[in-house]
């Protein structure tokens, strides 16, 4: 990394402000990534992801019924777990 030469304090202040904003953007990206990961590990998402892989294997009228029932079953299980 080359050493930068500044001719005024204003240039230094501007560079520091840019670095501060870049740091904040990186931090917000990290927080968003962590939140997205936490959301993907909720019981509802885990079960729907697991059952989603089986949805494509069901075909015909039974498959249609099962594909319609799975979201209701997931909602019932999550509500039961919460005590609703």
C-alpha cells in the first residue's frame, strides 16, 4: 500500500470520513448477514426447507393434497410449540 501525501487537513478529514462510512457499511453488511443466518435457522424455515425437498417428489392428486397440507401442518406445529 502506497503512502498517501496530503497537502491540507481538509484532505485528511475527507479521507477519514470516507473510511468511517466504509467501516459503517461493512458493519451493517455483517449485521445483516448474521440476522439472515439466524432467520434461516428458525424451526419453521428448517422444517419447510426439509419438507420442501420432498414436495417435488409428490405427484398426482395425493401430491397436491400433501403440498397444500404441509404449510398448515408447519403452522400448527409452530403454534403448538409456542402454546397458542
